C-alpha cells in the first residue's frame, strides 16, 4: 500500500535482514527499497509475510499432476488392475482361512473321537494310567489331561503332571467351550508347563472333561497349512483378465481421446468438417450423435442470443413502464398530500378559526386522506399483479355469489345517485380463480358506472357458450368519446381528469380490472352501447 504502510514494512524487513547479516538496498531511498521488496514477493507468487508452501502439499500437487498427465486408457487400466488384485487378495485370504479352519476342524474331529473313547473307558472304571500306554502307541507324543466338571486337573500325563493336579483350567479356550457346549478346540497355544506348542481338543460329559493335545511338529504344520496352488491359479486368472482388460481399455481410451479432442475443438468454437469416422459400436454412435448435435448447438446458440436480445428489449420496456408508473404515482400523490398539507398549515396558522370553517377544512383533509388511501391500495394491487402473479392463490369461486355481493354493496351508493343496479348473473358452477381479484373487478366497474356515467340503470348480464363465460357490465349514461376507448385500460388515464379527481378516482381502477381478468386467463374490452352508455365485456374460460 502507498503511504506509511510501505515504510513500516521496509523498516520491519530491514531489521530482520540485519539480524541475518544482510541489509536491504538503499540506492534510491526507502520507498524504492520497499517497492523492490513488494516486487520480489509478487514474483514469488505470494504476499509479504505469507508462509511458504508446505513440502507435503507440493508433493501432493506433483503427484496429482503426474496422475493427470496419464491418458484415460492408462488411468482406467490402473484402476482395473488395482481392483483385480484386490479381488484376488480378498478371495485368497478368504480361501486360505477357510481351508485352514477346515483342516483344523478335521483334526479336531479325530481327537474328539479319541476323547469319546477315553470318556467311555473312564466311565467303565478304567484309570488314566491304564490308558496311557495304548495312547502312546497309537498317537506318539499325545498329551492327555483329565479334569472334573469344574475344570480342575485330575490327571495329566506330562512330566510335570503331578504339579498340575487341582489347577483350574477354565481360562483355557477349549475347556471353556467344552463346559458350555460339550466340546472345543484351540488351534495353537504354548504350554507353560511343558514348554511346547500344542493343538488342543477337549470333550466333556456329565462327570468329567478329557483333553487331548498334539504337539506342533513339522508334520502337523504341513497338515494344517493351506494349499497355495489355488492362489497361483487365481493369479493366473487375474493375469488373463488384466490382459483382456488392457486391450479393452486401450480401445475405449482411444475413443475417449478422440472425443476429448473433438470437445476441445468444439469448446473453442471451431467448425468441424473432416472428423474421422467413428467405429460402428455404441460409443461410435454416441460420438456421431455428438458431432451432429454440435451443428445444432451452434444454431441453438444463435437462437439463444437472438432471444436474449429480445428478452433484454422486453426487460428494458418493463423498466421504462415502471419508471413511467413511478412518475405517475409521484404526480398523483402530490395532489392529496398538498391538499392535506394546506389544510393542516391553515389550521396551525389560524388557531382561532370559527368552528364551521375548521370543520370544512378537516373534511377536505379527510377526503384527501381517503383518496390517498385508495390510491395506495390500488397501487399495491396492481403491483401485486405485475410482480407476484404466480404467488396469488387460486381457489374454487362462484361468479354468481361475487356479483350478488357487489350488487348488494353498491346498491346504496347507486340509489343515492338515482341509479338502479340489475344483476342477471346466475352462473353458479365453481371456477378456479381468486375471490379478492374478482371482487375488485365488479367493484371497479360498478363504481365507475355510478360515479361517471350519469345514467339511471347499471346492468350485469351473462352468457355461456362453448366453454366461455361472457359477463357484461353496462349502463345507460353518457358514455365517452370513441377516441378514448383504446386507452381506457392504461394506468392513470382519465377521460376527464378534473371530474375524476373530484369523484375520488385514482386512475388505476380499469388497469386493475384488466390485469385481474388476464390473471384468470380471460379478456376484457370496452365499447359504446348503440342507445348510449358504456359496456364492458368480460370473457372467462370455464371447465366443460
């Protein structure tokens, strides 16, 4: 940064450089020295004071860059190779453990048979010593241990067997299994009493537990070891699969590389004419479709740009209309606000004003306030229709009920002006719409007829034909000049501005009517009656 910050950085870095036996350059003053420091850090790609990249992070980035340089074919083949080796390793480990367990269970079954015979002899009253000689002849090196049901040693034929009598063996795996399930074995465990490693097998009956153990010799190890022939067979199968996978991934990689080159050219916007033909397979068909779609994409891009320009012009037109609406609102708000301001200032300037004059000024202020309130309500309604029409809730409504309510509401005002309202709407089938919007339609049309027509009759009629409900609101008043008809639904448009303001109009009533009918999917038009007066014709779609 320019200013003091640069000098401060210079002094800090210069102090650190002095500690290291160096000094920063001062050929062109401190400011240029600090500028040289900033340039040095900028060339290094990091701001002053930022830590240097971690060595591990640099190695990881280098490794990732090396992987990214590999072609798709090589990456795919490497993944296939790793997957194949992992599957071979998993199958080999599972089969190794399964075969080893099977051989151990086979040996245990043989010893269980020996244990069963020993239990039978002991149950007949034979002593363990009498069984020692036959066992030694049949299975050289066999160790015999007899225990009671609680797991305490009664007899052991090992050299230290006398010292083991009464010793509890419930902590041994095979003994605990024999007590709970009747039999059990331990694959390999070192004996502290004899110093040898045995394969133990124990069997229990209701009176005692007999355990036999075979010492781990070279023969026993070979017997319990798994057969490695199937592992070599698995490796051979994996090698064949990897070779076939290499050929398949190589062909697939070539197709993908060609697609990648085509995609790069398409991304740059190049025209592609002489693309090599793709093979006649699924991937080739996909690639051919991509080439054909590229031309369509170019055309679609041109169409999109054209639509974008049209949408931009439409948005600009909307912005212009909004600005015009804002200006009109500003103009319309000035009149009631100025009237209220004048009345209030008059009251403040003449506190001793007579009561009749004071009441007149207050009535004028109240009328201006009511007009301002109606104007704000109409502005809120038309803004809601413009910006949030999708958020307006639709429900089942009755046109006949809404017309009847509007007739009842405006009958007192019409009678006060010598007018009669005739309602001929009888269509009571439910229609999807918004009740408040439809009420505003009838309210604005009847209010206009009462306030401006000067007639004696206002009539609401209906007609249904081919899925369309036609509603007419007409009067027998003075009507308007034909030149005003195309602009009646414009916002803030008035045929007679002075008369409209005196009647309390806001200039937005017919604009609200048009937008509300459009939201219901219908249309509205204004026309002059042959015998005099105005007629508004509303057409709404109705379900058949």
